[in-house]
């Protein structure tokens, strides 16, 4: 078993999502967020926004749809006020992908993760060597597209056949049909165990596990119970000279320091920097930051910004 070295004090960062063409956080308050996604405006829950909105009622009332949560953590339904298409195209820099209204309140992408996409592209483009990337719990594939656009060979894994199909459509929208991308519908832990037996190695690993989920054959994922198992398996498929590692977590009762310590325990990184922090969105109104997720990431000292 790996015996971790004493970890240095965590470098904690607040990353702000910027550079968007087609997404704007217009305002927040009273437990909600007002967003513009392409030409459409929506209201979604944001329980952490306990302050008052900055914009007037007329701005909040002129929306196309409002997500009404039910008692479950992610369930609910959309109440539509104006018609919107089933999906529409949005852009982030050179990447193009679909936006849509999901029953789980999601919109097909996570705008707060844009700093991660930039960082992934930088890690790969400055590596000056072939890079193999694994994206687990890959959802609609924007992080996979970011890696592929920088020249990496990408393996994208998600348990949902529907979201993998959408990810493939996003590959076409981003004009990356000739990129080396492998699309896998599978349970993340089962896939990692097979890759370990095959001796497969990856230079970059991206993880975005849910708090709770189910695999294609009913496999149950529970974050706190299975994250150590996931990390142990990742330590066995990461290459001898890794480039980067990234873990993002949503809606868990833990700080970024918690996952920082856990990653440091299970993956024996050397010659690099392990950091952690929060992903945030900045309002267009009062410029307040809305905290959306926590993360931990490692980068090889020989690549990218220190």
C-alpha cells in the first residue's frame, strides 16, 4: 500500500469562469440564479444565494423557463413561459456543444468548469509529447472535447447511453470528427478494473463523479464510500510520467481540503503541484461570486503554469 508523504499546506484557489460567448450569470438571490444561455433566459435553484437579487423584478420575470425543484435533491420540473427548442448550439471559445433543459435541472454543460477546460488544453498543448487522457463520468463531453482539441487521444466513459450520444453530437459540432476519441458506456469502476488488467495507462485523468448515481446495469455509486476505491484504481492506470489529474465534486458535505487529502493519500504523485479550491460563476449584475463546486488537481511541474 502506498504510504503518502506529508502533504504541504494546500494551495487553495478560487477559479472564476470567464471567456464565454453564450453564457451569462445575470443575477442571483433568494436561493435562485438568473441565467442567459444563448438567446434564452432561465431561472434555476441556487440555495447558496441567500442574499437579495440586484436586478429588478421585471428582469427576473422576463424568462423563458423556471426550474421548480421537488423534495428530492435533483428532481423537479421545468415550467415554461416562452417556447424554446429541444436543444440549441452554444460556444465556448473554439468548442461548440448542445444546450438543453434536462429533468435533473441541468442544461447540458457546466459553465463553471470553463477554467478546467482551459487548463486541460494548456497542459496538453505544452506537453510536446503524445498524451492519452481518460475522462470518467464524462457527461456531455465538453472536457473530452477540450482535451481532443489540444491533440490528446481521449477515452470518454459515462454510464448513460443518452449522454454519450449527446457527447458524440458535440464532437461533430466542434468539428473534431477526426480526433482520436473513444466513447465508452460503462460503470466507471468496472471500466477501470478492465483497463488495469489490460495494462492500459493514461497521462491525464479527469473525474467528475456524482454524489450518487447508478451504472448501466444498476451499479450504485456513492461518493464517500467509493471515492477511495476509484482513486486506488486510478493510481494503477496513471502513467509513469503523468501530465495532470483533475477531480471535481458537486453537492457533497465536504470542503476542497477533504478531497485534497484523499487524493494525496491514494495517488503517489511526485514532481508536481497538488492544489484545490472552488469553481465559481461571477454575476453580471453585482459581480458577486456564486460557488458551484469544489475541485482538486495536480500538474506536472515540467508543464504549464506553476
